[in-house]
């Protein structure tokens, strides 16, 4: 049986969308008005709004109110790195062919690394490194990904041009591979889901209650076999899905021996 908050969220959902009471970019009535309209407590309304945020329909912005978000189709992402005239294209960007747009200017500067990135480099939390930050999406869409690329501190002095980096032909990975002699780079990706920070939610224009994909792509040098760059990406959880082709291990190579009789336990080997 649905709770009162769920019932209110469903009623408001039906009024959200193009051609309805609350189109994308508009705002819902304030908490006090909704409390009066539905004859419930403010806590019940707060929970209903949280449910709308979890569905990716709204986000609450201080002083601006409860903003209705633009609906965007979920993209299917396949794990492949391809090459274009502007450099390497990684899976999320490859899911929407064609040029992407930047939301705001890229930011380049030396900053203390966050703990997950420092750990992946095998360095102390707070060690300073060069960060390249950009927020991007396919044209006509709200921000899809926040990408922070961190350069290993050992490379800072040898690649000073990256401190003046801007998107363009070749990209920063070409500089690392060719000028610094780390080619060919190989990549490993680690993923998890959690909630965005306040800054991430603001840059991606999503609610802080909406889970995000958090991905770390570790670029390993072909010369030293050590990580030289790590790109930390944050993507709204409702915007993508992953499709990965499974690979048969040698133990599962066809033909296989049929299992008889049916096992009563599960051995993962």
C-alpha cells in the first residue's frame, strides 16, 4: 500500500512534463503551498519531493525553489575506446556520436587530490596534482558528465603545456602518450554508485538525492607500467545504462562437459 508521500509524488508526477501544469524549467509550488494544497504535514511534502528527485523529475535549489528538470532519454554505453579527429573518445561520449558541448569553460589548476584518486596513484591523500575539469553533454541536453583528469605529480614539471590546456586537436592524452613517451596508454575502469556532493549536483543540475555513477579510469603508461593519469567522472544515474559483452574464461571454453546430476550447491571455483 502506497504511503501518503508516494500518493502525492504520483499526483505531482502526472502534472509534470511538456504541455502539462509544470513543464521543464518551471517550478513547483513552494513547500508551504503544497502543504496547504494536499492538507498534509511539511515532512510528508518533503518526502514526496525527495521521491520526485529520485525519479529525476525535479531538483530543489536554494532561493529558486523546486525546479522541474528536462526529461532526457537514457543512453546505452558500450565499453570501447575509439579514435576521432579530436583524439580519444571514451565509452560515455561514444554513446552519442558527434561533437559534444562544454557547459562553462574548462578549469585547469594544481589542487590537492581527493582520497580515491590519491589511493589509485599510490600517493598520500592531499598530494598536489594538476587537474583538468570539464562539464559536457551532447548538444541540447543538460550536463551529462563531470570529468576531472588528474596528472601524476611526477609529470607536472615535464609537461608544463598541460597547465595551459584547452580542448582541441589531439587532447591531453596525446601529449602524455607522445610528448612524455608514455604511449600506448592502457586503461582500467572502476565504478561505483553513491550520492553527489553539493558541488557535483550543482554542476550537473541534478538533485543531491539522485544517485550518480562514479567512475575512475586509470591510464597506465606503456613505458613504466604505472598510472600516469586518472580521470574521475560523475554521471547522473538515470542518464545511462551499461551493455557489456561477457567473455568466456578458458574454463568455460566450448564444448563443455555437461553437469550430471544437477548440483545441489554452487561452486564459484
